[in-house]
């Protein structure tokens, strides 16, 4: 049991902290208590009846056993791992890898104690082609991650990687170097994995891709990178217990959800900035952007009414973005809520040497103390101008607290969906673009789609093209 939990400080999102124009009044937040209680009970009921699976992942010991069994079945001589996946199939694994790996491991410098992981998540060939130029097939394993099995970018990359492995290795060796992480029962990837005899892990059918981080989607890459996946899940489990509380102000995920929804509904702040002051959490901010955007941006509400609503998440990092986006956050439209994430005790630190001149005042302090001063100064600067923020504090960045942080935001997303009155667990808006791409690529059954696109292109006014 870890006795140093994550804290959520929302004082500077309240009127008492930043004034009535920037903050919520206590009575406004308290008025949301009945709605949150209903939201928490609905999420709990969906968890109990099996509709929502992500809440139970931290306590699933069977998936831990299966992940470890697959790891033991992989070749001993393993230098590199290619994770083929996009969106929720890649962002979470990358976030764990960067948060818990050393910086030199990430760039391939120095002695390696674990395989190096690569996440060529886009179909753009720039990165994948370069990797295939330098990696050794006999020392590489491919994790192909797709819940549906039909993700077009991942399917294309898998075809490339199979050819790459088959060109260098006998089929019996190729078979050991591709692991499929997919739906437990159906889909083209599941069918191919069974036919080819690849090691296979399941994403529970009631767990959506962007909520799958604490399933084998994130656990196998984390294990390969040397992370303590037991601690990762235990931290998530501890946070899950905190987030079952139905009293709004005692539920950290409930507070995150309610403050953001109310700032949007009552103050018109539709932009949510995630700004960790920690380079290890840069990919966490990207993971949050997908989770928040794909879950909460919806055309219709649960009643079927057209609402076209949802917050816009933005990723930033301190102190880098103090020299980039902060000018907008400080003096631009008052449409943002900023969440700062701080790590109280860094994994490494450096003392700034004594010196003379303009920077003499820095001598004897540390780089982490400098970063903390910049975060605190930025927080106060926003508050002085009536611009709201929250601060999420981690005592340290280890597997336990990272698991808790991930689950905190998954739970907050589920609650925010309930408070917005939308379904946070579907993504109909991305399906049309996929169908259109299938038509353009000549997929059987989508011929009419391709013809419709060409017809629309032919009618498009040419006078609006600059040549």
C-alpha cells in the first residue's frame, strides 16, 4: 500500500481563488452534486453488469499471468520491439515507456538492460522505413495491436513487417516474432493470428481502445521495457477505489470532471490544456488528448438530440511551452482551463553551480527547483488575471503513481461523459473517413463510396485553387 496518493488541487478554478469571472462559486459546484451522484452510480452499474470493462482491469490478475506467459515465449535474443498500432493502441504504451524508462534508453545511447521499443504509429513511411533499414529481424519482435483487427494503418504496417521478417527468416522463426493483441473472439487479426499460430493476447470485448492502456495493450510493452506492471496495476486499483465515492468533493476524478464541465457550461471555457512540468509525461499529455477528445466530442446526446458539443484538449509541457503557447493562455481568449501536473520528487536532479554575473542567484539551487518555481509562477500569473487552473500532484513518478494517474483520467472521462449527457464510449465521427478511405483504396464493397468521392471532386470549383 502506497501512503502518498495523488492530489487534485482545484482552488484556482474556484471564485475564491481567481475571482468570480474566472472561477466557479461553491454553490455552483455543490449544485452539481446530485448529477454527479447519478453519474457515479450509473458508471458503477455499467461496470457491474459488464457493459464497461476498463474499471475492472486493475484487479484482473489473469491478464497479468497471460502477459507474462507470452513474454516468456518470445525469443531470448531480443533487442528491439516494434509496436504497430494507432490511437489508443499506441499512445498508452508510449506514455508508459517514456515515463518509466531512462532518457538514454529512449534514444538508444549507452548500455541496454531491456529491449528498445518503437512506436511507428502513423502510416507515414518516414519512421518505419528508417527503422527497417537498421533493425535486425532475428532480434526484433512485432506487437500488432488492433481491437477490431481492421484498423487500416495497422493492417498495412503488418503486411510490410511480415514481408520484412519473411525475407530474412524461416517461417518457424517468423511465427515467434509476431504477437497479436486484439479482440478475444472476432476480427480479421484474431483470425490471422490463430491461422498463423502467433502468440495472442486479448483486449476484453467491453474495453474500448482508448481505455485499454491497463490491458495487454499497455502491459506487454511495459513489461518488455522493464516496468513493474504489478505496481502499475496496484496504483490504478487504489485510484479506482478512491473514484467509487459518490460524494463529489471526495472523489478526485469527480472533481476533475465536474470542474471542467461546469467551466465549459457556465463560463464558456471549452478548451482544456494538459500541461505536465515533466518531460517524462509528454506522451501522457498526448494520451490524454485522444482520451478526452474522442470520448467527449459528440454530435448527439444520449437523448438523440443534436448538440455538437465537447471540450477541445490541448497538450503542452512546462517549462517549454511557457516560451510557446503560454502567451496565448495568458492574454488570448478566456476560453481555457489549464491543468498543471507536477512531480514533487524527481527521479534525477542537478545542482546549478555557483557563478557570478546575471545568473548568480541560481547558484546552489537545482534544476527541479527551477522548474517548480516556473510552474508556480505560471500558475499564479494565470490566477492574478482571473484565468482558472487545477494542479495534479504526484509525490514521485514511479509505476504505482503512473497507474493511478492513468486511471484517474479514465474515470474522469467516464464521469464527464455522464455530466455532458453523452456516450463517452463510442466514436461514430471517425467512421465516415475510414469508409471513404476504403473506397479510395479499392476495398471490396466500397466501390460506390469511391465513385461518390470522385463525383464530388469533379464538381468542386477549380477557381479556389492557387497555382
